[in-house]
């Protein structure tokens, strides 16, 4: 009987200790944030209507860096037309022909001295066509080197655009509880906004402000 009572007490104490451990572990774990409803996500994304679409931002960035497809086509066309233009050839020649002669004739007692200094200035102008450029024009090939710059601009702008939107979405739906973390995320949004302004010459922020005024009416 005594043994049974002792075993029951030990089991009760063990269960109580396990309960305390579980409660302590649950208290140490951070509370899970409540799930976000789909309607909240849709409402948060609707706030992005004040911002220009990514396609417009990329197009303005390409125009700002002078690597827009239309600009590249114009460069190729001008490089191709260059083959029809002649090369201007200019020439200048200067001759200084000095001649001296002394002649004596003893029979007639005649003495002739001749000293001439002929100076000639000649200028020539001509046009030369290099028909090889009609078959292969190296200047036209060089324009294709800008395609790599065009690709880098497009990828960089698109990445900054969507990273900024992801940060804004988190700020709207699940902002950090720590004030420092929240301020850091807000600074990140400002950073990516500044990057988009840098790539578009300040057009992005101006476009956002204009669209907000238009929707506000």
C-alpha cells in the first residue's frame, strides 16, 4: 500500500513538472501572427494603383540611359548609311625648286648668269568611296555591344521594382513589431525608391505623385 501511494506521488510530481516545462516552452516561443485574409491582401495590392506599371518604368529607364530599342535601331541605320558617304581626301604640295647657272663665253666675251627660284603651291580635293562597307560595316556590328547594357538596365530596374513592392506589402500587412526593425524596413523602401528614381532620372517619383493626384480627384 505504501509503495503504491509513493509511486502515485512520483507520477503526479512528474506530470506536474512536464506541464510546467511545456508551459515554459510555450511562453518562450513567439506568438504566431494571425493569418492575413485574402481580402486584406487584395486591398493592400490595390494601393499600388498609384504607381506606374513595371513596363513603363523599364521603358523610361532605357530612354534615360539611351539604350531604348528605337535608339539602337537608329544607331544601326546610321551606321549602315555611313557606307554610302564618301571619305574626303585633301592634299597639299609645296615645291621649292632652286636653280643656279653661270656661263661665260670667251669668244664673244659674254657672261650669263641665271638664278631661278620657282615655288609651287598645289592643293587637291577628292572623294573616296570604300565599297567594302556595303558588305560588312564594323560600325554597325559595334552597336550590338550596347545590347548587354540594355539587358542589365532592364533586369536591374525590374528587380528593384518588385523588391520595393514586397517590402511595401509587408509593411502594410505584417509590419515588424520592433520599432528599429520597422524603421529599417521603411528605409529599405526609400532606398529602392531612390534606385528607381536614379534609373529613370527622377521620373518614377513624379509619376507616382501625378497618379495619386489623378486618383484623388
